[in-house]
């Protein structure tokens, strides 16, 4: 999608701008443990404040399921937003009604106000028209800076965009631009790396990618299912044997679309997944029957890196092995570092996303070296699957 408007198109001075952000941050014992999502929205908020807008933040926290749950109030989050952004952030005890409208009436140009958890209202997740109409009266313009929630058709991701002039915030703009460069209109060849435990959770993803990329590298436990479908005994390895026909169908679709399927040639295996477990490296066809495959071997790493070296665009989702424990992190680390080097030299446009992926690239110490790393989770996966994201479609001008 390319028709969305950005902050460049918004004359924000003096306007009440409703900004959907992601403040669903991890909290342990009352303390925020990761400020990544707050830091990510700073550019949009700062730009709007500097233009003289009245910035009204909309967000959810947790899953209150339409009920007021005090433990899921956004009130304790407001001071953290203020601290990270470096500007005062006021708080209103509701996202509609008198608490919201009165708080907005007292705002002056350049003020920031955080409204209470939007999911305290059951109509939020139902994209309820009445709630959307009520909330829309609070603003003159709407900005979505929460790609992570864009796969949901909620009032604050979809309904408001249909009722107010709608724009993509800077974070949303960066995400959409990166994703369009990765699969929308990519430079070829395009290589995708997809890892993780189970094929069953990524069938739609694999079926979409084989129609879009030139090579699909399959790693992690998922690779075992494809190896088994080819008649290779994978021993005690994690494997969904009942999905053999699905794996064959995906391989057939890949061949039809000119997409190479890249599976491990050799593997690192052990009798148990444990620290200091005795590991053996051998061809995938020679893995002992009482062992489980836990990582790709050196020949496989070389093969993957050869594909990366040829690529102009790389899309990565999921680790190549059980990277949480050494030595089963070697394939993920080696390939991630090679991709990072290719990116830094300007040879490769690299986009990665998904929870395990972010953790794996951080483990390899290259999270800052990819062209773009999405922290959007479910929205990123649904985009890779080729699905229409309601929050993105609603921005299309």
C-alpha cells in the first residue's frame, strides 16, 4: 500500500490530534522493564508538539476485555512516557466522556495528554460505531503510530481513521516503507529465512512467501518436518509428521513459482536439549536415532550465507536452531552476523521481525545492524502472510 498520508501532509498547529500508540510495555513489580515501545513513538509526539498540536495519546494495556481493571490502568505509564520524551504528560481517567473532553479542553498548544486504557470499553475491540463516533469528537485529526496493533480492526486502529483525516506517524511510516521495500517492490534476488519450532503455526506464511521470494531458507524445528517429508529419518527431533503432505505441497508450490527451498544439509544434534549436552555434527541423513536435531551444521551455514551473499533483499523470521543454549546458537549467530555485514556494506536490504527473531538477533549482537527490525509481532507475521491489515488499509488515501 502506498497511498497513505504522513505527518508531512498534516498541518497540526492548534489541532487536537488523536495519536494511536503502543504502550503495552512489560511491567514487573510495578516497574517498566523495556522502554523500546515508548522510545519508538517519541519522534511522532515530539514533531507534533513542536508544531503546536494538542497531542492526545490513545493506547491499550493488557487484556481487560471491556472491563475496568485497575491493574491495567495506563495512569502509572504516563510518568514514564513523560520521562522518556522529556515533556510533561497529563492523564485523563477515561478515553471518552467528560473526563476525556474536559481534560482536552484545558490543553494548550504543545500539550500532551494520555487517555485511559481504550480496552476498558467493550466497544473498542468490536470497532463499535457509537464508540468511534463519540471518540472522534475529541479530535480534529487522527495519527496511527502503532503498526503493532494494525492487524486489529478496533475503534482506535480502524474506526477513527474512517471518521477523521488520517495519517501515518513516523514509526508507522518507517515500518510500512521497510515492509514495502522487503516484499512489496523489492530489489531481487529476495531471500527469506523462516525458522522456529512448528510448521503448523506458519503454513500461511510459507505458502505466501514461496510466491514472493527467490529462495526460502527453512530452519529450526520446522526444517525437520520438511526433511521427514523427504523421507529422512530425523530421530527424536521435534517434527510434525502429520504435516508431511503440507510440506510437500509447499515444496511443489515453490517449484512452480521458481522459488528454491533451502533445507539443512548437516545438523548439530544431541540426546537432550540441555546446557553442556554432548553434541554431534553430521549429515542430516546420518543423525543417530536417539538424538534430536537442535541446530544447522557448518555446511548448512555456508549454504545459507551463499544465498544471503547473492541476495539484494532479505526477510528473516525465526531462528535457525535452539539459540537459547550453546552450542545450538551457532547457525543463527553466524548467518545473522553475515547478513549484518552485508547490510552494513550496502549490499543488502534486511528486514526482520517476530519475538524470537528479535531476541535471536539481539543474542547475535546485530540487532542494530539490520536495515529494519520490526517489534510488531502478530502484525508483522500477518503482513508476511499476505493478509490485509485493517489499521493499515484504513490509512490508504
